[in-house]
C-alpha cells in the first residue's frame, strides 16, 4: 500500500486523519498527519515533513508516499515540496479535501503512485459541487401561541 502523509495548517491535518480513520480504520498504519502551527518556521516544517516521510518509508509501502497538502504555496505545501525534492517515489497534491482523502485510501493498495495521484485529483474535483437547498413545503404546523404571535410587541 502507498503511504499517505497529510500536511496542513493546524489542526486540519489531524482532523482529516480522524475523518480518514472513521471510514478506513484498517488502513491507518500507513497514514500520518502533520499539523503545521503558526509558530513553526519554514525550516522546522520542512524538517518535520522529512522526519514523517522517513517514518512512513517502510517495506510495506514499497517506498511510495503520497503527500496531500491543504493550500498550494502556503508553508505546509512549500515544506512538503522541499522535503520531497529529489525523492523519486514521493508525489505531492495540494488542495486536500475529504473526498480526495477517501478516494486515495480506497485505492491506495491497488494503484501505482502516479495513478493514485490522478484518482486523488479527480476525487477532489468530483467532491466539490453546488447543492440545491430543499425548499420548505407547505405543511400545516401547530398553531401559534399568543406569546409567539406578539413576540415583537413591547410588554
């Protein structure tokens, strides 16, 4: 299975990890989250990403790791880019959301790394769509009490 590292502004990475474990509890041994706090420098963030990548590189993952970050160009993404530079078996995708995460976890054991990147991007895109708000239907409600009818009156 491809390892997965979520790198995001605190506390988003941990929250996404919790959402992932809610649905894919059996796959959490190859998944890690790294929250980057406002106090973390770029150097600290990069070192933390490097350490997390090293922990995830186990024989069970085949050395392949997919890194998901929240915002392209922000500190978590830049730290992940720097840490993954020159690593042939690490891929990075920015714009993580729950549909992307679940899609990755669904296929992490089946697809090679580059195909998994494509699934991640398509999952994120397909998970964002406008949703119509249901209009309230005419239904007989219970009658209003006198206090409810005159709630705007001064007493």
